[in-house]
C-alpha cells in the first residue's frame, strides 16, 4: 500500500513540475524547420563577416583579402548564403588552425561552383 502511494505521489509531483514549467514558458520544443545550425545561429552574429573572415582566416596578402571581399560581396547580394560561409569558415579553422585560408578558399570554390557561382 505504501509503495502505491509513493508511486502516485511521485507521478503527481512530476506532472505538476511539468505543468508549471510548461505554463511558465520555460519549455521549448525543438523546431521542425530543416535549417542547419549555422542558419539558426544567424541572429547571434555580432561581428561583421569581413572582419570575421580577415582575422579568423589570418589573411595578410592582398590576394587573400580580395578573395574575401568578393565572398562578402556575394553574400550581400544573396548569391551565397552566409550560413555556407560560416560552415566553411569553421571547418577550415578546425582543419588547419595555423593556416586556415587555403582550406577555406578551396572549399568555398568547390561549394560555390556546386551552387552555380563561379569565383575568380
């Protein structure tokens, strides 16, 4: 008998806890959108894309900075999504932290070409 009462109390308390958290609005369901993580994080960007790429990819040569300027311009025109640039940026920095730019450039050229955008 004590065991049944204990189970009932535990069940009621867990239901009450779930109801109070739901009614307070602290429970968030996973959205059913098919966006990837980079697209969902777009509202959290606090750094300009140009600054992010210049400093994060350690660009010093004018040719490298010209390539980044072209990427930024294409993102601004809507030819390339910023989420794609962010994913390639993170991947290239993980691939080679000391010299990430060559990996970024190669991957961006390949992925942009698949989208029909030819980079100079």
